[in-house]
C-alpha cells in the first residue's frame, strides 16, 4: 500500500516514476496506490474511486480496465 507517496513529485517527473511503478508490478500480486493526482490513474489496472460526504468516505465506483 502506497498512500500519497507521489504527492511531492512534480508532474513532469511522474513519467519516470510511472516507469518504475510498471516494473515493480512484476514483483507483487496487488499494489494499492492512494492518490489525488489524476495522472497516476494511467498506471493502474483497476481503480477504486472513493468519495467523501459529510466527513464519511465510501466507495463511489470500481473501474476494471480491460487488458
């Protein structure tokens, strides 16, 4: 689980980090990345979209990408 670990990475450097992320996917069955940055969505195989209303978080949508 990676929680907001890419928050301090400038968007122009995210492409390099994305290549690293693609490589580590070969070593783990599941990787959970928690982020508010929409550019990171491109690295994922699936998305769990969480919404927050009145300080309560819930799953808004689950998106499975076809490989």
